[in-house]
C-alpha cells in the first residue's frame, strides 16, 4: 500500500511538472522567464507580508472552531501547525496536503475527530466565504464574458448549497442512517464521529469562522492582485473577486503539487478573457506560488528544527 501511494505521489509530481512545462512551451517559456525577472520585488514583498497576515487570521478561525468543541490548544501551537502545513501545501499533491499534516500533529495533542472535523470546517468556511464575495462583487464587475459569468454563478451556487447542506447535518445523517456503520454519518462509527465534529462547533463559532474567512479572503485576493501588479498586470481589482475563487478550487484537485500546472492552465482562459497575455497570467500565478513557497520556508525551518531537537533528545 505504501509503495502504491509513493508511486501515485511521484505520478502527481510528474504530472504537475509536465503540465507546467507544456504550458510554458506553448505560451513561451522565455517570455514568462523575462516577465518574472522583471517582477517588482516590492509588490512581491508586500504580498508575502499579507500572506503571513492571512495565516494569522486563519489560525484565529481554526481556534474558534476548536473552542466550539471544547478543545483549547495554545495559540502558538496552532500558528506553528499552520506554518508547517503551509509548507507542505506547496510540496505535496493538491493544495490540502498540509491539512493532513495539521490533523496528524494536532491529533497527538487532542482528539483526532476534533482535529479532522475542524480542519474540514476551516477549509469549508473559507470556500463558502470566497464564493459569497465573488457573487456580491459580480454585478459590479463589467467586461466579463457571459460564459464566465454563468460558469461562476453555477459553481458558486452549487458550492454554497453543498456547504450549507454539509454544515446543517440533520439531512445527511437522515439520508445515511441506514448505510453500513463504516460509511454512515449517523450513529457511533468513526466517520460519524468525525462528522459530529464537523457539525458540533455550534452556530456562533461557525459564524465567527465565516467572518474571519471573509477577512482572510480579502487578504488572499489582495495577494493575487499584488502579484499581478508585480508582473505588470493592470486588471481591475474587481475581476480578482471572480477569478481567485476559481483558481483556489484548482488547489483542491489532487492532481498537482501546490497547484503547479493546474492553476496556471486555469488562469490562462480566465485572465485571457479580459485581455491579459498568457505569459503574463502565467507569471502572476507563478509569483503567487513563489510567495507561498517563500512563506512556507518558515514552516520548513520550524519542522526541521523540531525534528533535529527530537533526535538530540534521544
């Protein structure tokens, strides 16, 4: 099983690098490299600082959900886990590999079900808030292609409906009540225990998490916008409220490493629809990855030092 998983991860790495290489070949790798070399480091530095602010906001969001379950780990521990998780998000397949690390590390301190459940809600409230922001700004964003407007509306409404259904809990428990214990969301099974943590934080912590998610998503959109400015992209900020949710969804697809390749492919038609050259769009998404990786090195340093300290103790 471990060997199979190893080969699967290697395949995902190869797919990420392969799709990115193909993308750069088609749009002109030299042109993208030229754009990145000329990128304004001041904008990228500001984007990195905002990215760090976004991590702190997400830590408060996660803590609110854990408190709703009566689990109260130290803030410093949660911040450390988020920084470490951010590093693994940049090097593991999909954009949620770091969530697995967060769960495994927190489960050593507190209940495993609470760790899994709150990480799920943590992610879910972020996505729901992002979709709502996009829908609110959409009527004021002129110049988008009709196909793109309707695609976003369908994805956003479907995502919101699915998210609300998942958080509501009662209907899904009723639907799955007669299923085998291993896959039922009702009863005393392991999956049911995790789902109880998903729905058990309470209304107040979830609303607080949604509010913090809104703040985080505003910061995240600003990070993309600053990375766009760094490579000379002059797209109005309003377009990012529609494009960033769609780009963020690509991170949830477990076919790439840190969104490499997948996010860049999606960015082409999105920004191309408002007149941005493919090479500039690729420069922007690669700049976002560079900022994420740069901040992720903080988590790498923490993880490395803890590992060395643990070896020295032995």
